[in-house]
C-alpha cells in the first residue's frame, strides 16, 4: 500500500469520534446487550416518533416523497426550505436573517469540518487558529483540523456548587485573542458536560469577537431553537458576524444527517461552494420532513412541551440512580445539569485513567466515553479530564440504571470500598 498523505494520515488515524461511533454501531448490531451510556443518540420519544411518521405518511400520500427522492437540491440547500427557515427564525427567535444567511449542510459535523478549515490553517497572512474558550468541548471537533496546531483552547474555572456538583466557567483572565485567532467556537449546551454559557459569558465572548473582527461560532445541536434542551432561561441570539449551527439530529432525526448553518452571506456562499465539492448536494429527506413544520410554532412547542421535559425527567432519574449507586464511598461530583443529554461525572483522584476505566467497563458490557477526548488544543497535561466520564441517559431507564450500578461497582472495587 502506498503511504498516505499527511492529511490522509490525520483523517484516517484512530480518534475519539471514530471510537465512539464504532462502539455505537457495535452496540446496536453485534452486541445488542451492551449498555450504551456513551453515545449522543437521541431517545425514542413516542410523541416525536409519531410526528415523523405522520410527516412521512403525508409525503407518501401527496407524492412529495417521489420528488424528494428523485431530485438533487443546490449545494446550499433547497431554496424554498432556506426561505422558510429564515422566516421561522425571524418570526420565532427574532433573528434578523434572510435566506442568504441560511446554508443547509449534511450534518453539523461536516459543517464544522468545513468551517474550521475555511477560516483557519495556512493562510496568505500566516497560520490561523480556532480558539475553544471553554473546554471540555465536543469530541467530534478534536480531529477535524487539516494542519498541525490549528486548534488552541482554554481550561475552565471549576466552581463547586455543593458537595456533589460543580460548573465550568470561561476563564476570561486566561482567554487571549492573539492576531492568529481566526474564530472562537463553543457548543451550547456543551457536549459533553451539559454546560450552558451564562448570559454574561455569552455577551463577553460576543464583544471579544466583535472587537477582534472574528466570528463567534455557537453549536446549538442540543439547544436553541430546537430541540431546546436548556433548563434555564437564557438563549444565545444570532447576529451578523456570528455563525450558529442547528441540527435536526436531536429532534429525533439523526439518520437524515441534516443541519442548518446561520451566518453572514459570504460564509454561506463559501460553505455552499465547498459542499458542492465534497458532497455535491445535501440529503433532501430532512428538509422535506421539517419544512412544513416551519410555518408555525410546532418545533418550539415540541422542544418546550415534549423533548425538554423528557430529558429533564431522565436527567433527574440518572442523577438519583448514580447518587444511590456511588453513595459516600468514593469522592465524586456531577457537572450542573443545565441541558443536553449527558451526565458529566468527575471521579476525583481516580487511581486509574478514565481511558482504562472505559476499557474495564466495556468488558462488563457498559459503554461510556472517557473525558480526555474532550480536552484538545491544550499545551501541557491536564489531569482533570482523565478523571471524568461522559454518560448518556437517553437509553431506556433500566439500561441506564444497570449501567450506572456496574460503573459504581467498578469504581468502588478500584477504591477497595466494596
């Protein structure tokens, strides 16, 4: 076999997101008795699934399914969908956008890959970097840079909120916007921790981005405007100069691989051109399913009345199950449960790495994600994420409870607490 290119080696080597998706695929097909606490797959919420079945039935009956399956759309998205989405955002969220601010992409994952490499890397004025102001952040970003040193990041301030709870905050004293910073990026709610930026943090990041003339990118996969799994009142607002990504995955449509990027027209046009090169066009099914629902507040109500309460109940259940299983026998804490689908567990002074704990739990048919994958772009070693695990509670309650009890048993054995 010929030697892979430098970029080929970067993209084809083992990485956290590949491990996560391999584990997810194996759990769903090869070992269905695996307790899957590691993925970001949404739960099967009956009301949500019923909505998509109705939408598909309508498409079958009115013939629009045939048109959807038989036609290519432009690489920036179906023009009718883009117009409808812009109208939806203007009406329901108060964002001053038109269809020229909307780009449809084949998933947020691919959108951020293109954005990171559009804005940063080797440029005519020197190497540019993407700054992540609040680690830990999404595992899927970590290996998307096509040049060495393209990402940089800041550790958070860790603020205790009681014996068993803490919250990450942006450390603005350490956050430096140097001339080589091309953009800032943060997920909100943050994957993996469920952290939601405070209004003050968002405003300060926005002002820093404005001052330095760089985009602030917000990944809303779990947040505003849908599925809106944010348990507080603050919602980030898009404005010119920002880049927001909105995913269809967490409203029960991960299989359609569709996302929407809201940005300045120049960014939208660049993404559309790039998408033509790498994907030709987007999938049509997601746009066709969602389009009719953009005419009213159906999606906002779905998040507010169905999806968010479902995950809040699951979050409370998982926290109670973990609290009962771990008890006071080992030192631990959870990140404040502010949104998204995860518990972020800090096992303080863990005698082995989280990666080794992951391997031991996998042998016991429990899948989790070790925390070090979410700490990238740093100079020097950071012990904290090696003591953390991301745990999803979107699976059925009995699977979550069994998995958490096995996790607690394994941790207690490590401490000699059993």
